[in-house]
C-alpha cells in the first residue's frame, strides 16, 4: 500500500494518475470525486487520522505542504508540525519507508519563510530513523499548474512586468511529469534511501529568460522593469510594518538575491532521471 499526503494538489493529481491500478491510500480533507482510491479523511494536524492513514502502508509519499498561505504561521503548522505528526504515525505503525518532496527553496543561503519550513521538515525526517529519500524540485510547471496560472495572472495584471533585482539569477524549472517520474523511481529503489536529490529541469534559465520564454509562448507583449534590491528591501520592511500580509516579503527579497545551485547528476545516476527541456515542457 502506498500512502500519499497532498494527493489532491497539482503534483499529487499527476502522481495518482501514474499509479492507476496500484493499491493507494490518500489523506484528504474533503471528498474528491475523481479519486478512485482508498481515502482517509483528515489533515496533518489530525493525529488519529494519520494513524489510520499510515496503517498497513509500505511507503509514505509526503507531498502535502503550505506553499503560499495568507498567514505565515501556516508554514510552521503544516510543513513542520504536520511532518512531525506524520513521523510519529509512521513509527506507531512501523512504516519504515518515506519519500519527502521538499523544495530547492530549502537550499538557499537566505531562506524565505517557505524555505525555512521545508528545511526544518527535512531535519525532522533526517533525525527520524526512517528510510528516507528527499526530493527537492525547483519551480514545477505543467498542465493545470497553480503556480503557472498565478504567474500568467501576474503578467496580465500590470502594464509592465516588475522584476525584483536584475533578473539574472538562474534556476531550472521542472515539468511535473519529470517530478512524478523521480518519485516513482524512488519507491523500490534501495540506492535512494537516506539520500537527497535536486530535481531540476534540463534547461538552466535566468529569470529574465524564463519570463521572456513564457511571454512568447502566451503572446504577452510587455516591457520588463527591474526594481533594484536596494529599493525592494526597504519597501518590504516598511510594508511588513503596515500589514503582516504585505506581498513583498523581506525574506523573499533576500532569498532571490542568494539564488539557488543544484545538480541533477545524483538523480541521473540513481534514479535514471532524464528531464525534458523547458520549451518541450511548455508545449506539452
């Protein structure tokens, strides 16, 4: 039995589709009609539900996370304390194997609130004694991607495209199918136990190149305007004093400045990981 948290999310839905016909159990908060799998109602704060959810599971795939909540306390509640509760349930039911989908956000020099929570969740799992694999995807895109829909909404919203900093910081967006394949490769793969893998796309882009490529694909013709970090930092500091939900967070600005580094070579070696190019992924 494969037990999956976060199954109704973007990545979870794509994973479930690839596991069709296999014994799967999902932890979900409410009914989801399209799911033809075993369901445990509850969330990561519900310890009784987690005990039921992990019973008889051979492997747990932990996808559930707060990614962009209205209240930053949700990062701690869901990503950290929720992971702690899941570990406790796994131990009670003697589930040894867990695959955790973290994020490249956890590897930056300056962590934003999301990256901090993912990093802390990783530490909890590393100290749990479970047979752990950590996957760290970068920006995940693909059909029905919430992140891509938000980006497109942002690009359409303004007359110009505001970009924090010079836009020359690099990253490698990854298609959802590549992340799903990496997860599937870990399930019965002993080489992946007690290891962490960067799950990145084939194409390395600057943020400027990323925006230009997306705009070309969706026929968006707007000028980019770069806002210096020296301006963004004081704006974020003042904004946070006005309201705790100010959209430009200081931690985010600092994390952008620090950027991310990573390598897919370990994943290529152990997981037979072969990601697609960004252009191919956009056209898929």
